[in-house]
C-alpha cells in the first residue's frame, strides 16, 4: 500500500509540474508619444529606461530597459530619504551645542568657547542667531579664550570632488558635507546701483571676505534679468578677496551665491559676525578641536524634524543636505569595521533593503545625493522601492517631500496647462549626460502609479520633454484588458 501511495504522489507531482504557469501581463513597449518624442530628439530608445507600476487597481505595468544599470542623478535622493525616514524616524532631529571650559564671571567666560556640530543639514543663519541669542541670554558676553570648532561628529570619507561641467568650483551645489555645516556654506553677494553709487554687500558679513568694487555705474535703464556682473575670487592669506566687475544701471540690482571659504573658516567667521552684532566679543583665535569631557553646556539648538529636512532635499534637490543626511545615517549606525560614515551608510541601507526583500544588485551608492558618476541603480529597483514606500507608515511624509508637477520645487515650470499639473509628485535628476524622473503620478481614472524614467545619453537634448511625455502618456494611457472588464 505504501508503494502505491508513493507512486500516486509522484504522479500527482509530475502532473502539477507539467501544468504551465501564466505570468501576469506586462507591457514591454514604450508609449507611442514617448517613442515619437525620442525620435524627434534623435535619441535611441535603448537610452531610456521606463517602469510604470500600478499601485491601486490591476492595470498592466510597463517595463522597458528596466534592468539596465544606469546613473540615476538626483533621483538617488529618494533612496537616501526613504531609508532615513524608516531608519531614523520622521521626527529625528540634529543638535548643535555651545560649551565652555572655564568659569563664567560677570558676563565673561574665562576660558574657551566650543561650538560642537551634530551634522545638522539645516543650521541656517536664523538658527545660529537664535542659538547665539540663547548663549547671550545665559550670561555670556565676552569670551577670554579661543573659539573652538568641534567637527568630529562625522568620520568623513575620501571621495572624489565632483564637478560635472569642469567649470566654477565655487558653485554652492558642490559644497560637501561637514559635521558643522552652517548656512550651506554659502555667501550671498548683493550689488545695487543707488542713484549712481554702487554698493556691494556680503551675507554673512565675514571679515575674511574682502570686496574690490570695480562695477561701473550706468544711467537709468531697463533692469536686465541677468545683470552683467562678474565675480573673481582669489585666496588671500587666511581669507579671500573678491573682485567684482561689470556694469549696472541706476535703480537696478543683482545677486549671486558663492562658496569661497572652507568649512572651519566659514563657520568661525559667521559666529564672530553674528556675535559682534549682538554686542559680544571673542578675544582669542579660531581653531578646531573636540569638546573636553569636563566642559559645561552653555546653549543648545535642535534642527527641524527629518520630515521637514527631506522636503528641502527632494523639492529643491539639495545635494549638500542629501550628503549630510547620508553621513548621518552612517554616524548613527556605524561600527568599527565600517571605516567611515559613507561606508557605514551604504551597509545600513543595503541591510535595510534586504529586510524589505528589495534585492538591488545594480545599486551603487557613493554619497547618496546622485551628484556622482559612480552611483548606479536600475529603473526596476527604484520603482520597487517606490512601491514599498507606498505601503510604508511614512508614505505621506515621503510623497509630500517630492516636487508637485507645475506647482513647486524643480517641477514648478514643467507640465503647466496639462492634465498632469498638480497630479504627480516627481523627483527630478539632472547631470550632463543624465535626465531622470521618479515618483508617483495619477492616471485619468484617478489611480496612482509608481513611475521611473531615466535617460542616459551623451547628448540628452530635449530629454525633459521626453520624460514629461512619459507622465502624459501614463495619464492618457489606453484602457487595459483588465480595466475594460471592470
């Protein structure tokens, strides 16, 4: 009898294995509008990876070149920000502190003043001013010793300096992360022609930045959108001299942002400038060291919640803040084997993805911002991450951090006067040879889709119109067989 049962079991198994399995229907062709736009811009179809996944409903997904390893540009920020939401929590905050190592007597700190950075991505001028006001309110007016910067929070990686166009190294978007990042290390130069008199101001008013004003004043005229003003910075001793040239008509103004100082010089200069405005004095010099264990806490500031931080990162594609967040993940979970916080962040994110069953063999992360030639991912991997985020408890925070088509952020001027306006939360990505979009968009039936479209091409001219056509084609897609049967 047992022999009969064994033969019967084998027969059933053989029959079961012989039954063909039918995979869910998948579309593997580009929408006609997208293919037409590619042809019009003379870009080969194999340069474009597209994935469209229905998140509610049972429509047919699209996978075109979905498993090709591509450079995602700034859409990589979605990996970093979603991982941070789940690993750190939406209410995670960073702290910045002032410490003193001597007694406070009659308004004088008889010792050194320490500023300890905690990696805050958004320690701007207003927050630093409030922190210094708290220091002043706690009785400090004069510091007899040095201003000491503690930049030990991050273990910095040795990464190559990125400059996509090989041009101006002083562009603010190239600013690297730092444990004590203040105001994104940006200097704002404002030039005005007031009745023939040229005035130039710098904010913050750091003493190490000196201006050589050579701007020519012109009579009254129409103010151009881009005034003919040029800035030529030259490192000079412990600071920088900026020669400003060009022409400016009466009543006109212009401004620009530059990053000219290293992190310690900028941080110390900004602290001294604000402290001077508040009537305070620091008698010693500036240097970098760690806060002693016996130092006394004098004032503390907290950053906005992470949910607000990722909104700035994704809406405006802020590279410096994204890199700051990436290193914060590493600093939070580092172990002795990691070496630096970039490697720690890479390890932590891969472990997190594995726990979510998001297998990502193409994923390569260098700094977490997408401002990299080394970073890679496939469209399928990024779309799968968006699909997982849709089911996350923090889906609302994540989705709302992305630019809204035709409304704000880097999508503010795109898809205006179309059906997609206001219906798609889309992160953009741009490098010299990359154009990308990734996020969530609705179709004409009100269903939501995860959408990824990444174009890697030596000459991606017209790519924005191609990627916009992906969203328009999704909105106006023809009804699938599943939809027609409902």
